[in-house]
């Protein structure tokens, strides 16, 4: 049977190009984690000041719901291209900067670009996949997060050591500008946002948060997204300090642990793409959350040696990635005519969760220790599980 679809409109091409571009963008997002002090010294600012700038960059992600509404109205691809244009320009400004002001301005532009690109590419991919294959596609797209941690940061480290801290910023910036052009080879999203009577009745601000008839379930899934991120990052933000305190790990050893975590993320995303569509999205999120609760419960008892401690980290981290990616697929169909807005709100709530975890994780670790730290993470994971089971519905609008 003749296939009359152009090659560049096929799902395989969409996913392949999406993974490559998202890998490059995720590398730019993660680059400060291992190299913050080196970049700060090169830019002529303190590590504390750079940490504050990175936090401000992340805070700009709160504009993502507004960009999500825009993507529903004008098309996901257009917002992806605009976002990559911002990110690429910002990275070049940062890489070529000769003053802290230009450096900071470029960093803020990359934050705005990241806020629009990630939920838009998730929405675009979701809109092109039938619901029965949604988790497969989203799971494959999220390979990019793990691959950026494994290969992207490794390459960035080699470039920094061989040349300068500026080189990764400049190369990634040019790559993202090229990606703007490559996205023209993808089809635009056909489905546009429809404004119903209820949404016309509410004000502009409240309309930003209106998610249609299934709003209760949609908001439940969004809340689960934020709680998932807080539960994991509350531990992961300080896990390096814990391993140094308890076992005296060196930076290179911590790098090895980071590599293991990246492989863990990849295995979880692969599992989502292989099994979740057949098993069910909501059920898969429930399994991931249950595994997180169990993992946080046993972690303090595994704090008896470095190998056991790393295994203790792997358990909740694996189930977290499995639950998070499964929930993206579940969230993508909660309000299909507002998919960009819904996924953007999910992204904003993950940012809120990350921000809270970054503030409370170190404070709680030094105040109440590892056991208290994991108890809080276990409690928020359990809360997310209860919300999922009682409020969230798995919706397949394609069968309606």
C-alpha cells in the first residue's frame, strides 16, 4: 500500500528531530549544575551571584502558561521556533558577553525560551500521536533529558577543559538557531483552542487557569506533577552534600554518581515508551508514586555504605522518572483543546516544586538529617498518590 505521507511528516521523523533538538536545549538548561563555579569565575562574578541568576532564570518559567495559551491559538511549532530563537540568542549573548550585565541578560532570555519550548514540544508531539501511543512518544521524547546529562554535559566538560567556558554556550546557541529553521520541516498543529461560553464569562486572568469541563481532573494531574518534582528534588538537591558528608566522595566520584543517575533516568523513560500505553497512564503514575514512597521509606536503612546508599538513591529516582513521564502523557489528554495551556501549567507547577525543594531541601537536611528529609519526600509522594487516585481520571477524547 502506497504511503502518501511525506517522510518528514511521519512520527519517526518528528520524534527523532524532537529528541535531538530537546537534547541540545536540555544541555543548556543543565550546564550550570556541574560547572557553576567554573562559569562564574570565567564570567567574573561570584558563584553565589551566579546561583541567584540561575534561580531567576528558572523563575521566568512561570510565564509558561501564557505561552501555552499562545501556542494553542497560533500553533505549537510557531511557539517552539520563537522560544528557540530566544534561547539561541540568549546563549550567544552569554557566550560572547564582556560584562556581567550582558551575561545576565542572555541568561534571562534563555529562561524565557526554555519556558516556551519544553511544554510546546510536548504538546506538539502529543497532538500528532494517537492516545494509544502517547506514552511511547512522550517517553521517547524524554530520552533527551537523560542523554543531555550523560552525553551533553560530558561534551561540554571536554570543551570547557580544552578551550573555554564560553565555547559550549556559543556552539549550543548556534545549534538552537539552526534548529529554528529545521522545525519548518515539521507540520504545524491542526488543533486550535476553542473558547467556550464559560471561558468567555471569566476574566482574562482567571481565564488563564480555566481548563474546561474536565478541569477538576486536569488540575489534579497538574498538582501531581508539582508534588512529584518537589518529592524528588527535595532529596536530589542535597544528595551530593550528603554523600560528601557521609562517604567523602570527590567531585569525580560525584560525576560517576551523576552518570549512574542519568542511566537510571534513561531506563525509566525507555520503560515508559515500551509499556505504559498498554498498561494505562494513570495506573503507571500510581505505580511510580508507590515506588517512590517505598524508596524514600527504605533509603535511610540503606545508608550503611556507598554502594547501598547509591542503590537507595536509584530506587526513588527510577520510580520518579517513570511517574513523571507517565504523568506527562496522562496530562496531555486532560483538556485536548487546551493542551498547550495544560502542559504549560504542569511545567509551571514543576518549577514551583523545584523552587520549594531547592530552598527547603538543604535546610531540612542540616536541620533534621537524612531520615527527616526522606520522610518529607515520602509524605509529599503519598499526597500525590492520593490526589491521583481520588481526583484524576484517565481521559481518551479520541474515543468520545
